[in-house]
């Protein structure tokens, strides 16, 4: 709970809303014990007193009643009715929506057609009709407001539940033998809660307004009982002559609605595990760079990364995902970047174009020299003109990379026209279709009009390759582009990438955890472990004789088809946590060659024959 409040407090707007709401709630709850005048006692001699006149802090109304007292009592009533109506509507609406979305078919049809019937009436008219049928009064107004808002919750929650019900974790729950009711309560409901809270936070405000509206029309609270709506209604005839009688309840309604909405947004963020740090975690379009005006080291290579260090700041912990990383790629070269999951490969690659989610990611130091400019320090607009244009990306999962609601043709055109608005539509279409052909899509005309989900995984990845090539980039960063594909399609994709590289003199930074894949495509390879480069050199030489024990273990992990003697190998132990890197060599706890020296200080980089490695006792003595 304390943690939750801390997260909400970090969002300044939410904190402001929460404090505003807390003050209003406290004052209205304390109304019975505060030294206030009696709210319903009339005194026509004191009518329409302005604020601070005759001992009335906010003045009096048309019957001489104290406005401060009526305001606090009325706020108490309006808040109680608003929250109660929101709670009733959220409870029944969410239950109906969750049942309809989860069970589907007839149950869904019956519930949603009933909801549609309610939604077919303008909701304020429906509320008026319900109050007219039940009779005027605050309780009946509450029922009417709650009823007309049930469809809002039911529709929203049903939509979210339908998506959740098809997720793999629900299938896993079914497989584990859980009953439908238990799945709904244990698996679905926690995922719906943030949605319900944010919907409630918006609707509480409406409901207070709607109840005030009914009271304003004389259908809610009845005289002499005050609520904010009835106070406004009674003050309307004196709006011009004594505006303070309208302003007092009007400003209170405004403050309540603003406070609830701001606080509700913060609570939603705090409840969503994907936004654990509240709204502060929404990433910027460009990673925060703390390297100042670091000038890149002059280089003749296409891309030169120097001393790159990228960290993630999560609560009090600092995760060093990329630690003093330096490498170069020359024109037409394919450089492999290999390591286990969490070794810092993707973060390093994303840092090149400042695509690391920030916050929590920060590039602490280093430079990325591209055409003698430090990409990390470029203004956003200039960086944007390079991303997807001169340096493009192919991600691991094409299904999540492609937009699910746009056709392949539209997405290719968009990628092209984002950087080349001079091309006519017909030229753009022709260029895009040619590219689809060049990535071996046999029927570009048919593929042009389909949506990503209508294609196989291999075809989708070909589209992503075409999209990455569409602006004639100089460098492609391919982040495990074949991991999600079967071996046959993987081989086809690697062949396509290889032939395109040769045809177009493309440079590729190819990320993988598989030495088999790296050896098929790359000229040189960088091996990363715990955020640092531990070995670098030509792929052939490294495969023949790895110098670093970690590289040697990685190579042993490549399965050998038909070799019964070669059991599937795995590296014992686990990599260290990136927020608690040990002193000395990070691989020491898994290394069979470890000596006392390995556990102290930092391990220097040794270079020999166009290769470098970071180890005191390389495999085989020397590389
Ligand atoms: S420095 Fe020592 S512990 Fe680290 S890989 Fe080399 S031999 Fe192993």
C-alpha cells in the first residue's frame, strides 16, 4: 500500500488531484462536527449576503441560508451518491461484460443485445424516464444514474475480456484444470481491475454531474435537503444579480470532477504492472543521453561505436545493460552480435539509434559515430531522418512489428513516404512491389492487399525485410530476425539477407544467440556477456579456436545433426544480475579455467591477429 501511494505521489498531477479530493472529502465528512450554521434554517432578512458579510464566509442564498454549511453538507451527499452510483454501475456492468466476453456465443449475444437496447436510448432521457417512473428523490436518482451507466462498463469490459480470454495464460489455466469461474476470478479479474478503476474514475465525475443535473431539474434531492445540483438549480434565477450563489456550488463541482479524473489516471498507472513507476515510465521518442557534447572519434568505417554504456534505472537499482562497448562496422560487412538472453545485445543495438525505452533507460556515456556525427547527441528531428532511412531495423517478431489493422501495401507506402514525400503514389507502389519481389514474395499483387495476420511467419518477415530496405539504407540492424521461424524458413530468410547484402553493399549488424546462424551470414562476430564484449574477431577464426571460455561454451551449444556422441550442451550456472555485477570477471562463477586473479579488479582486453578477448587464461593458452 505504501509502495502504491509512493507511485501515485510521483505523478504530480495525480498527487494534486488526490490532495484536492482529500481536502474536499475531509471537509465534507467533518461537516457534522465543524462549527457550521444549520444548513436548512431560513432567515429572509439575511438573504443574498455576499461572502464574509454578517459572519457568513461564503454568503447566503435566496432564503438566507448559510452557503458554506449547505455546500459542505451538499458535497457530502453528492459525493456519496456519485460514488455509490459509480460503484453499482461498475460492479454490475463489469460482471455482465466479463461473463459475456469470457463465455461468448449465446451468453454474449443475450447479454450484449440487452445492453444494446439500453444504449439505444439517449442516456439522460433514459435517466429522466426512470426517475419519472420511480418518482423524484435522491435515491431514485442514484438508481437511474447507475442503471444508465451499466452499458458503458459492460461494453468496455467485454471488449477487454474477449482479448484476454484468447491469451495463452488462459489456455494454460484451462490445462491446469481450473474451473471457468476460478479462471474469471483469479486470471481475468486482476487484468480487468486497472481498466475498471480508470473507467470508474472517469464515470464518478459524470455521475456526480448527472445526479446534479437531475437535482437541478428538481428530480433528485428535494427541498430543503441540499446537494450540489439542487443548490445550482435554486441559484439559477439569481445568476446575474447574485452570481456567488451559483459560483459556490459550480466551483465545487469543477474541483471534484478535476480531482477525481487526475487522481483516477494516477491510480490506473499505479495499478498497471506494465507501468510500475506510474506515468513517469512512458518512454520518450529518443533515449536520454548523458554524454553531453562528446565528440565521436574520427573513423573511416560506416559506423563506429565507442565506449557505449547504457543503464536502466528501476527504483533504487541500476542495471548496467551495456558496459563500455566499442565496435566498428565497415561498408558491406555483416557483423554478428551474439550472447545469451540478457547479455545486452539488443540494448546495445537499440542504443545505436537511441531507441532504448527512456525512462528507465539512460545512455550514460559513449558515442556512435555515423558520418562524423554522434548519433546519440543529435536533435530528435535529425535522428528521425536517419532512423528507418539510412539505418533501419528488422525485429524478432514480425507479427508485433507490423500494424494489425493496415494492409501490407499501406504499411510499405507509409514507410517509404515517411522519408521520401517527392515520389508519386504510382512510383511508390511500383517500388514497393519490386521490393516484395526482391525478398522472394512470389505474388506481390496479392500480398499488397492482405493484412499481416493473413500471412505466414516467413512471409511476414520477408515483408519486414522489404520495409527495412525500402529507403535504401546503408545499415540494417537485424535483431534475431529468424528466431520465431522454423528452420526451413530461417534458412530462406538468411539466404535473402545474404544475397541482398551482396547486391546492395549493405552493412548488417546481426543479433543472435545461435553460433550456427552467425556462422552462415557474418564476417566478424562480437561475443557479449553481462553487458560487456568478451571476444571479437573473424567468425571463421573464432569458430576454429575460441579464446574466451564463454565463447567456447557457446560454440559447444550448437547441435550437430547425426552426431550421437555430441550430446546437447548447456552452460552450467546463470549469468550475474546486471544490477549486481561482481568484481573481476563476470563469467567467473561459470568458468572452468577460473583462478584467483580472475576475481579481482577488471580484466584487460588482449589483442592478437585481428582478434581481441577479455580473459586472463584463454582457452588453449593463447588465441
Ligand atoms: S578471466 Fe578467468 S574467469 Fe574469466 S573467463 Fe577468463 S579464465 Fe575464466
